[in-house]
């Protein structure tokens, strides 16, 4: 009996009971589909995190104002304004591991252009902020040190503002009012997209820090030299840890914080926070894939059960084949082939369903669609292994039947 004969016999047996074949392969279908979908979702989430980290800027640290303590009651983050423009200048000049340290303040307000208006996030920044965030100016010109020194009434706008406030037209040179103060748009920022937390990075307007303090966002909290945050860009990825440590030491020294006392500021490693989130998503995908692997094993047990039933039902057929010259090895190969065909059929259907589920998940989450060829190959290979492993015992039992007893079976 040739391999082709075994294959044709297995296909004929599967076609004879299509409903049973479909129900038997269901566990394999679900397991393979889940494995492919989970790996694709995990890879897509990781790719999305990489894109977000790039959009936020590489090698970024953010220094935030700290907390206040009054009567034993500790305030929330930012309840004490401790950071200043001088801190930023000192960090950039005195810490070798830091390439840029850019102070900034943040607020929000209504932007008005003629009869149109839009509520947006407003940043007061220095020219170094764009370098720290790797933020390019797509059109027009960037903010300069002269704009900052002269408290110029100029603005850089994000692409969302161009669409919403300027109806997609050219905003360069046009005047907008921000809290009743007229500003001239000098440039359009390059597109950044959303943060991992869903906020639109392109729905922003950048003003010179000095102008924002004096005319738009100033007040008791950011008066004088105080700022809301300092964005730090390390000289390289390898120096992020050194930059964080040295920045903390320098700020403690400048703020006269005694040993043992808590910092009056926070240093946040953006890439580290996003990587922790991505790692948790990868772990969840791994756990779900492990559950899917259990589903494959359960499907294999189902295949073994059906193959044992098939051997019992076809005992007389087996006896007849042996009586006309089939060897035990031929019977073994036929039933193993049938088991493998069941598993591979479920695996192929599972691959199709897994790809479809991955596309739906990527569309719903807004992640890039990432397929891993190794995951498809692994899922199909494992399904074939399940067929061999769980089909071998029923096939062995069939191959050891006594031909005379098998012919007498009713």
C-alpha cells in the first residue's frame, strides 16, 4: 500500500463523515486561530509601542514638579512648583549625559480665527523643546532664541489645528487669537499621532515660553522663572540611566535637599514606562497563547477519541484489508495519515480564522497588523504533531487486530 493509497483512503474516510470531521477538528481550529491571533496582537502592540516611543522622542526623561507636605498631609504631584528655567540651563550645561534640557509650561484655551474657534492644548516652550522631542517643523520656520528673548507673539500649530481651525488651508502668516492676544502662525509642526493614553499630540499650539508666561498661561504657579516641567534628551540611549541619576543629584543640590529628605520633583523615564506597558501586553498575549495551546491538546484528545471510535466501527473493514494482503504497517500508516489529515485540516482553517481575527483586532485597536510567519508555521506544525501523537495509539490498536477476529466482529 503506497503513501498515495493511504492518503486517498484517509480522505475518503473523512468525506464519508463530514459533520463528525468538522466537530472533531473544532478544538484544533480554535487553538490554532487563538495562537496566531494572540501572537499577531502582541507583535502589533509592540510595534505600536515602538512607534509611540519614536513619536514622543528618543532617549527622553521628563522632570515634573513634586509634592507638598503640610501638617503631615502630602499633596499630589505638582502641588509644589520647584522647577525653574535656571534648573534646565544647569542640567544642559553641567551634565555631560544630557544633550538638551528644555523647560516648558502647559495649559489650555480657546483659539479663535475669524468666526471659527477651537479649544486646544497650549504649550510655552523654548527652541530646545523641539530638539528634545525630535519634533520637526513641516512648513514655515521654527521658533528661535530671538523669539524667546523678545517674547514674540508667534505660534507653531499642530496638524489637527490646521484641519479644525484653518479648514486644511495654509496657516502660515495668518493671525489667531489666544485668550484675546493675537499671535502670528510661523510654522506647522510635523505629525506625531496619539499617545498610548489616547490624547492627540497634534492638537497643540506652541508659543515662546516667555510670551506664554507673560500673556497667556502666567499666574501665581508659574510666575518668575518657574516652569511646569523640564524635558530632557539624553546624549544617547546608553546614557539614559546616567542622565537620570546625574539630573537627580544636580537638582537635589540646587534645591538644597538634605540627605534623607524626599525629592521635591519627579524624574520620569518615558521609554521605561511605555516598555513596562508593552511588556505587560506581551505577557498577557503569552498567557492567552498558552491557553490556546491547551485548546490544541484538548483538540488532540478529541481526535484520539474519534479515531478509537473509527477503529471500532471499521473493524470488519480492517479485517478484510488484512485478509487480502494488507500488512499491519499499512493499517498503521492509514490511520495515522487520517489523524494527521484531521489535525492539518483544523490547522489550516484555524490559520484563516486567526488571520481574520487579527485583522479585526488591529482595526479595532488602531495597531499595525503584524503577522509572524514562524507563528503560522509553529501552529500548523504543532497541529500535525498533535495528529501523530494522539492518532498513533488508535492506529497501533488497529494494526494489531487479528484478521479472523476482525472479520467475525459485528
